[in-house]
C-alpha cells in the first residue's frame, strides 16, 4: 500500500479475537515475502506462548507451497519448517480462500494495511535475505 509493505497475524481462541501483531517490512519486500513473514512471526509467537494444537491460516497458497520442499535453499523457509516440526505442542498450516469472509483472514489483511502506516520499519531485508543461500 503506497509502496510500503506490512504484515500481521491475529490470534483467536474459542472463535473470538484474542490479540494481534502488526509489522512494517522494508519497502523492497513483496506481498509474498510479507505472507511468509506473517507465518514465521505467528509460528514464533505460538512457541513463545507455549500454546497447544494451533493452526496458522493463510490465504497465500504460494507461501505454503514454498514451505513444502525438503531441500529448500532459502534459509527463511527452513527456519519456519524446523520450528514447526520441532514444536511438540502442535502447529498446523492451513490455506483459506482469499476474501471469502474468513474473519481472521480479513482482519489480518486490515492490520497488515495498518502496518504500512507505521513510521518505523520493524524488519529490514536486503537482497541477500530474499535469495537462496550459497553453499
């Protein structure tokens, strides 16, 4: 939005909004990278809170597809997968259709737009962050 990028996640318990987090990303990020970061940050938050049997829902099928390969060269995907696999209390990833009235998804989209209005950038990305890691 206005050449600025934001991401967010919303937490729910028993069908009611429990909380949210919003982050502004550096302006060189794509919407795809914002979706990946939202998954990463939600994953980390779940682990910090020690929550049981959580589901991270996203409307980004491409972000979920990027997390599938076993031998991914981009480190950010490996970090996300590793944390999900190692977390013994259970984290699932779930795809939801875009703009189909999924309350949490629509709310997260609105918060991501709000994040673009933040004056400071929470996460800076260089081109190295976004490219494959050299072995």
